[in-house]
C-alpha cells in the first residue's frame, strides 16, 4: 500500500525537528538558507507533497478550488481550465472540475457538493438553463469567495471576467457583410444568459452600421445552449423553410456553431450553400465547413485571470469591497 512521505519522515532522516522541516517547507525566514536547501532537496527527491487535510486544519483552508463549467469537452472551456490550472497549482491549490451540462438541476447539485467539500472558492460559468441564482447567492452570502467567467450574473458584487462579446459579434457579422451577404440570420444561446444579449447587440450593431434592417424572424434562440441537438436542428430547419432564406448565419457560441454546421450538412439539399461565422475556439469546425470564419475568445487568459482574482479574494486579510469586471479582447480568424 502506498504511503506518502511525511514531515516527520523528513525530520527523522535529516535528524532535525519536525517544526524546523515544516518552517523550511513554508519558506520561513527563521530557517537558515543552507538548512532550508537541504530539506527542500530531500523533500523533492522523495516526492513530498503537502497533506491537504493537515493544511486545512492548520490554516482553515482546504487549498482546493471548485470550477463549474457546462462541458469540459467544449474547446473554450478546456482551454479556460488550462489557464485556471496554470495559476492554481503554482499557488499550491488543487482544482476540482464539475460539469453542469447546461442543466440547472445539475449545477445546483454540483455547487452544493463542492461547498460541502469545503472548497476555498468557486469559479463559475453559468449553465444555459439557470434562471434562479439563489443557490449561489446563499453561498456568497455566507462568505464563500466566488468569481464568474464567460457567462456571468450581476445578482451580487464580485469579480467577473468576460470577452468583449459585443465587439466579437460585430466583427463576426461584419465578416459576413464584407463577403456580400445581406440576409444574415442569428442563432443565439439561451436568452437570459449574459453572453446572449451582448452578442445579439453586436450582431444588431453590424447590421445597423451597413443600413441593413433587422429582421426579428431571422433570430432564433436555443434555450439548452446546443446541448439538445434537436433544438438546433429545428432552428436550422426553420431557416431553410423560409420563403426568403438567409444567405448566411452568425452563430453565438462554440457548441452552437458545431451543432449548426452538423444540422445544415444533414438537412440542406446538396446544391444549397449557406455561409456560417460564429464564436468558436475549436479547429474542428473547419472540417465541417472549409473556410469557417470564427471569433476566438482568449480562453486560457480568461481562466488565468479569473483564478488570480479568486486567489486574491481567498487570501485577502481584509474584506474586499471593490471588484473588477475584466473584459478581454476577441480575435477574428478568417480562413
């Protein structure tokens, strides 16, 4: 049976007191550099890892962070998690990842489970189905540090990190206009999500800048965020059934872009073509539609910044009353 090396084991091997070893591993100024170096080298050689339970008892922390996303397989969220982990592990925190699959019920259960495991804080990107935020507000009210990224809420004050969704959507729609399209449909996420309203606004702005009237019948919402492919297929079938079909679609999210292209390839006649541009951090979509133009979010940077903000809240010795709403630039990838 595997038994990890402990501070007592190191102390015994080096003929030092456990308290000296502990202070050295915590980089205490009380331990001289030569002794500290000897202890650290021995600990690294024998794969010493801090006992999270012991640290929790000593410092009142678990050194674990709960991360709630809709889906790890989503390219955007997998890249964001890489950014989160790049900061967390360097600061001595472990990351526990939970998927809501865009389900409100799953999100509630997962967040409660993470809270019961005494995580030090939560990083949350809201599920497409969530309209009641009381399960999060209650935890925040009891002092649990929470930071939102990508899909955010404004029910209470805390740090948030998002992309410039309006400008990204404007650029994506603009790219279709620049290619000569004028009847541009918009496939949107769940209407109550923060990203949905912002991206719809960017779409409308691009149309207005070019004197193209907004046709509300060309805007369709997917309330399950693309998790239910039938919903996406119904939207694409609707566009194809119109007397005056759109000649292009601007799609508002990574998963919807994948679902939209799959649905169009399945439903459209072979001789019918439709240009699609949309938010996506995946390189796979170019296989479904060569030349797919996408708006790429700085997912890794978003995760990194959100994690830095959460650690600042966790480790602050004083109550935090000023919060940042960080907005990161998006990038247009034209192929």
